[in-house]
C-alpha cells in the first residue's frame, strides 16, 4: 500500500476506529485497565499478561508491547553467558 502524502494523527486513527469501524474504545480502555489494576496497586512499572507487557508510569498505562520484542530504537539486553 502506498504511503499517504499527509500524516494522520493518533487522535484521527482512534476516532476512525470508533466511528467508522465501530470499535468500542471505552470497552478497550476498561479491558486494559483491568489487566493493569493489580500491578498499579502494587506500584509496578509493568504488567505481563497474555504475551504482552503493559507499561505503567505514575499509575497510568502508557503503552502495550509484545512481551519478547524490543522497543523500536532500543537495543535488547543480552543475557549473561549468551
């Protein structure tokens, strides 16, 4: 698929999913929150569930990543002895 000439904001993508595709964004928000609740209560900076890491900063889920995939732009740590 050809890249568009103009950028599209995250806000526009969310509204597209919500209004055009019919995705219930608030239900997704509640689902993510329920997964992270226990970790947030314990003061964790991340929760691993279902193969994903829910990253937490100051009591707020800021992103969801695949558990065994390095973030873009950040090198993976090598295990000792590897």
